[in-house]
């Protein structure tokens, strides 16, 4: 996948500033889109901001969503580092959430988060092994593993053996509630802001340090730049790919643990959050860097949290997805169309030579 990563990221001289520009333009276009419907865009954006940052309650909702998006975005970004495209963050998040729910019956929250990360790591390690040992494309394997996770967890475990009270009805399915000691501690009584948000920022800082300041991060980046060249330099490319995919899965699993321990307090019957797929957009807008991904996660989290109040001006909450989609499009479009424009550009013809051609006398 080095070619895919190069097409997505290489043309940008500064991914962070590129992401900031894309977010700004997407907000301007969203402002114009609201105005084109005859509604007041100033009021709409006012409600959007107040729903995201207007007090402890809204800020807590933004922080909860941002923490999960930061972790799923980092999951995708870490896989990008070794040249792979992890589309399986959703399945890894599901297994992490289930592990946290099961561990939450007997363990305090730190151990529950460790269990969530371990479960996600196992599910992320599988496509890495398939890629290295059998040459299975990670996009195909991660998509298939997503559906396996969904049907195993939702269709059988949560609705059957792990269902609360032994029930087997999908309508009431869900695991037993976790113990109070497994709840993530909250900072304020009037807000759902918990330790998940600062934990996600600490993890982002750790990923930045790992990828940019350690020899292991250098080796991962070398593998992403070219596996054959990395092997020639003595780097075990296959092992590094498996390591990165395991860490990628652990980050997504940790995101699932934050959702279960912070807000749900049990594994619900249906747990299709979409955060795993949104992590792809977060990583793209963030330029595949830890700092950019963290900022993009906060932006997307704020948009998600604030969108609920857009209904006050007659705008559906799904308008937030339009803002996110435009940001991704603006980041990716120049990188996708640049090769096309290069092909359409006429090839300059060599200048005609002015040197006289000698003639041969008969």
C-alpha cells in the first residue's frame, strides 16, 4: 500500500495546515448551504457552537465523542505508517467494548481498559498476519472481520450467552451492567466529562513520540515507504507490520472501552456506533499525523455534539456529516486529481536543434 499512502498524503507539504484550510473552507461552504435553504446560517452556527461548547454539559458531550474519534483516527493513522489501510476499526472497537463490559463485572476501570485494548489488539493482529503470511489484502480482511465481529457479538454473544438475566430477545439484549468501580471517573457532577478525554490526548502524545522519536517508529515508517528497501536494510518488515496492526487494533479497542465504561455502563444489544469508520475520515483530515489526528478528532467530536441543536432552526442533525464529508473531500481531492491533471498537461516538445546537419557528398 505505499502507492495508496503516497497518493493520499505525499502532495501535501504541510498536512496540518492543509487540514486547517480544509476545515475552514468546509465551514464556509456549510454556512452558504444553510443560507441557500432560506434559514438563518448565523443562528444555525450559533446553535452548533452552543451545543458543542456552551457549558459543562455540552463540553462533556464534545469531549466524550472526541476521545473516541481521536483513538479510532489514531488506529487508522498507525496502520498508514506501515503502508496499510485499516478499515477494521469498527470491529476492533466492538470487541474492545465487549471485553470492557465483561471485565467490568469484576475489575476496576483501568484493568477494563487494558482488557479492551488487548481484545482490539488481537482482532487487529489477525489481518496483519494474513497480510504477511498469505498476502491477503488488508482492506478485504478487515472488512470481512468487521462483519464477523458484528454477527458474533451482536447476533450471538450479547443476545445469547452474555445476555442479561439469560434473555435471548434482541429487543432486550445486552450484558449485565458493569460494577460502579468500572465506571470512568467524571470531573463534574453536571457533565459527562470523564477521564477518557485526557487519556485520549495522552495516548495521542505517546503515538507521536513512538512514531517520530523512537527507532521502532522509524522502522515502521521505513516499512511504509518500501518493504523491499526496509528488508534490504535489515528491518523485519513482516514483524513490524504485525506490530503496527496490533497497536492499531488496540487503539480502536480502547475506544470501545471508553464508550462502555464512560457512557453505556454495559454492552447494549445494538452497538453500531460508526466511530470506527469515522476514524478513517479523522485520520485523512489529520494528515496521518498524531497531532493532526487529535485536532481532527476534536473538530469532528464538536460537530457531532453540536449538531443535535441544529433542529432548533429546522436543520437535521445529519448536517454534521455533510460538514465532515466536505472536509474529507477538500483534503483528499488535490491528492487524487493531481496525477490526473499531470497527465492532461501537454508534454513540452523539445526545442528544434539549430546545429546544421552535415551533408554527404556523392
